C-alpha cells in the first residue's frame, strides 16, 4: 500500500560534529492496524522517550475515534446506523468527515470515504483468487457515494442515507494522526521528529547533527530497491498498487478502488506526494491513483505546496513542477 521507507542515505564521517546537545530516539508500535515508527529529537533520552509515550497515547486516542474495524468507535456506530438514523459524534470526527467530503467534491468523487462498502467484495489479504461477479460489484457500488453522507453541524451528527453504506478513514486516518502528533510535539517544545504512520510520513526540524530527514522511495518493480530519495521537512506519502493487492489469474489488482467503476484503479503503479500536511498528501496520492496522471497534475496545480512523483504501470516516471528527488546507490 505505501511505498516509503526511512533510509540513511548519507554516510557521515567521524569529522561531522553534533550541532546540538540533543539525542534521537525511535520506537516502533502497532497502531491503527499497522506499524508506526516514532522518532523524537530531544535534550535527553528520558525526554525523548516520554514524548514518544505521549505520541503513542494520542494515536491510540484517534484510533478509538475513527477506526471502522473496532465496534466501539463512533465511526462503527455511524456505519451500524446507515439508513436508520443520524449519529452524534465528536466535533473532531465531524470536521475530519467534512474535510473528506470537500476532497471528494474537489476530485469529483475519485476520493470517497464511502468506498468502504466495496470491502465486502474485494479482499486484498491474499485470500482472493477469483474476480467478484459483475452483479456483486454493481450492487456494492450502489452503496458508494459521498453525496449520501449527511453532516449536520448544529446537532453534530453524521448520517449515511443508504442501508449498507459504510465510511472508512484508511486514506486519511494515519496522516491525520501524524499531523496531530507533530502539532502536539511542537507545542510541547519538541522542534524535531519524524512519525512514520505505516508509510505516511510527517517530519519536522532536523536530525541532531543538523542534517535533514531523508526518505527513500521504493522501486515498485524491483524489490528492496530505491528509485530515489528526498530531503523532507513536512509530509511525504505514497499510494501504490504493488504492496497490497489481489493476484487473480496472474494479474495484480490494486487495493485502491475507483468509486465510479467499483473496480481497482489502473494506469499508475505508484504516486508519491510531498507537502506540508500528511492528511492532505495522503488524500492526493490516493485520488491521483484513481484520476490518472493528467487529471492528477491538473489537480495539483491548484495546490502548489504539494508536489507529485508518479510511476505508470509501464514504468514511466512523471513529476509535477518542483518535485526534487536525488538518485541513490544501494
């Protein structure tokens, strides 16, 4: 699903001096259904570890608000009441849903959190070996449509108009959590860190030696190879068709569904987005996988802070204006 990994591109000589009396600590944790790596730069190890604890607690809080796979969350309650009644939710969830709907409008439905209804017929866990029937796809697609998600700000409710509808934040949740934790850490005086939220990365500040954070971008056609790396102070996300997919009759089908057709998106194998916020970068990388390169580039012209690097199914590289990537040797 995600094609980004942190990678120490540069070997530092012994003559490089530490500019700051700071330490860097990293810890992994299984959160929101995936693996997170949390790196904090602080004045000492105790402070760094304490703030990692704080980040993990915040991500866990968000998980219990927006996860659709946990029955006790507000999102699960909204889904259970599809076609029945509006459900009162926290302002935080209401605003996240509202932003998702704005992205849906912006992308003319290429991004749609109600695509979750398609999960009933498409399985990307290695168990799916035959195509779903045309009738099954058609029936499930009838439950997809962001215009049937009704928000009432006055009562702070979300209502899914159609029975069987379902919303999910798999394309926003990790990025949202990473951004929230970055903001929290900065407010606490942590001026540098990196949160790798299952491939959705938010980095701020610099490493203790003053060097920038550098992220390697995987080659989708050559396992364990990189196509390049970039220095980052902000967000970087990748949506791809080569880590989470269904293999049917020798053909690979991406987990990213085109809401308009009900079938996996085609044309692009990988889309990497950089920009200030991880939530928005993730929304763009997912959307552009569906929209395709031409419509994707057109979309990004409206948001010059966000840059794109795309790899087509044929292996061609396409970059938006301003995207800078360094070649690496491994």
